[in-house]
C-alpha cells in the first residue's frame, strides 16, 4: 500500500483519456531510436542483443503474503532460453517501491522499453490491485531499470494515477515507444487503467553509475523520475513549450480501455498507439479500439477501429509497415448475436495507418477477419473458446514475414473444458494465411503434459528470439495448470516455423520462485 504520492510523479502525467469521454551504452540493439517498429522488441535488459523474457505471476506468494505477486526475468543466451539464469523480483526486493501485500497482483501486466535512453531496456510492472492509502484497488506501476547486469530494483520508480479512485486498477495495460519528439532520449510510457490512459516521459540517464537525489530505496542512488515537458493541462489538449499542440484529444468515447499496442502503421518513422478495449453504454461488450498517430510534433487521435480488447502488432505482409491484429475472445457480434468462439481481425498498414484487407489506404475498408471456422484453420468455433484472448506477432521461420500466435484458453480438448490451445498463422506477401498453420495443445504429439480441465493453455502467448537467430520461438502459458500454479511451454522454431518437437516446460519452481497458486505466466511481456 502506498500512502503518499511523490510530487514529481504526480506532475508527470502527460495524457489522460477518460473512458466515458473515452557506463557506455551498448550498440543500439535496444536503443530508443529502434523503438518505433513493432518488430523492435525492446526487451533486452542487459544490452547483449538478445531477447529477454519477462513473466508475471500475479498470484504468487511473497514473504507469506498470498497474491502479492512477482515477476521473473530470463536472459537470452547463444543457446536460447534457459531457467538457470532467472531472477525473481517483487515489492520486497531491494530498491523496489512499496512492500508485498496480499492480493496486490504485482506482475498482472508487463511492458518493456528504453525509458531513459541509456541503451538498456527497462521493465514496467503493473500492480492493478494495489491500494493507495485507503483507496482499494486503485493500482500502480513500477519501473525497473535495465543495466549491464540486467534488471535491478535500484532506483525503481513508482507510478500511479493523478487522482486514484476505488477499483481504478491503474496498470492494467502498459506499452512504451517513441511516439513523438519529447526532447528526452527515451521512450514514452503509456499506462492503461479502468478509465483511460496516461502517458509519461522520463529523464535521460547520461551516466548509469549516477542516479539522482535520494531515490525511494534509501540507497542514495539516483532515480530517473518522470518529468513534465508540457505544462498546459486542459482536458486532453496539451501545448508544448513552443505553444504548438503536442497531444490531440479523442472525441467522447464509450470504450473502456484494456490494453495498448504500438507500431509504425503509416511508415513515417514514429510509433503509433492503439488503445484496445470494449464498448460501454447502450451497446456494451463489443471490441473497439482507438488509433492515435505518432509524429514529429504530436500524438494525434485519428479514428475508432472495430476489434479488441486484445491487440498486437507486426509486419505480416513484409511491406515495411506494421500491421495491427486485434482479438475479441467473447462478446456480442456485429449483429448483436453472441459471438461464437472468438474473432481475430487484421488491419494492414497503409499511408493512413491501420486499414483493411490487402493494405488498402482507405481507412473504411473492413479488416480481414479470422475465426476457427475460417478456411484452413484447424478446429471448429464453439462458444467459450476464447480464440484471440491473447496475441503475439513476430517472424517464426526467418522468411521476413511476421506470423501471428493466437491463444484460445477456453478451447475444450475432447471432453476437457477450458484445457486450451494455441494456433500460429503464417505471414506472407499477400497477408495472413492459413497455409502452413500450426496448432498445438497438451494433447499434441511431442508436447509435454496432458490436457486437464481449467488449465487455460494459451492464456498468454509470446513469440521471442532469445538466441538472436531471427526465428522467434513460441511461449505458451497455462496459468491454470496444476490448480492455478501456472506453467509455461517452450516451442522451438526452425526454417519451417514453430514445432512441437523439442518442446519443454517450466514453472515458478524451475526458476526458484514459490509456485503455489502463482498463476505463473498470467502475463508475458509482448
């Protein structure tokens, strides 16, 4: 629980979207200037050029407090992913703000990016159930800084809403990228809560060995705090130091944000932002998103997009523009009927941002819609499958086209309800295709384990490249495995893409963390 809000953090909020109204740095493997395209993974905490893997266990027990939550980080190696170098971090770790308390759900949401521009990616951990004073579940987030040794709690920064309210769940969704030229060296951080989204900028870290005045851990190390570059705060419209508009408002929205994703959809060299959620008001429960275009001088609202609340981005058709993928695992369909099984949409990049089929420039062109009943997709769409509950987009076979991993944690395997499954559809010059599709579950040949009710395999999916060979392996989490302990499956990739051969599993116990009811894998950084 946090009783006080640091003034520097409170002043740092740049943007609020109301839902009702809506050492020497390493080579630029993870540097801020690469943090525009979705393919720039921004998850290299120690600067060695390989993807690191950040996993959340929001149900984990810390210092005897059930549900306090923790995260683990595994550093990429030339031999790929391993559990031998994993580190566990939580609110009782040295330097991390606050303290572990029952039910905080530290690690419920995760993001990475180089927020201070020192060349090492940083981790942002959402704590949506954190109490602020006596305000229950107001939520918060913690920034853990990257370094030559990887993530550290030293100098960690605490973030919360400018006006915490009960059940606000600040930190529900997180993303970082370079949306516009803010004058600092690092990425901007977007944080979602029940009511909307706030955007933060951070001080640059010019010397890793010197951090700032005081910090929050009593170590005297310098904490890189958020800074306010725009000081005119009238609604959503902000004026920059020169008086020019820096952030433009969305019109009144009936969208409750759930997640955020970034990519350069229009090819202008600046990251764009998509806030994904579900509709409220007279027609609740539909997946809808808001698209903001980044640029040299501003992050500007453009339009609404059908689809959400899951979202991910990458260049599926290899045209140099990022494409947006949305997932709507449940809810009413367009005609008001109950959505069956789940729906995945693809908006291809264009000069005007995420458009429809074939990369058309017309923003009114419908997206490409996929279900389990689409031609070539294994399985049958059934109520409660949750197809599209989580998404990841990256190249699994090294052919230059990003593929799409789709989790369906509600998929039944035979008579076993909610056992879960994952599909990987392939990217190609013509866009997403079912040709060469892979689908895996715990009943697939060569996959360890066996399906059981409520495992929820595919509750989180992540395509990662921990050995740096350009082919992304698949991580598929089953947070319900072993009665909510949670387990992660690792599926290797080769020139043919993801394969079940050689797949293996690990859980919290494998990385020296307490496994009981941890829901390990309930979040994996995208």
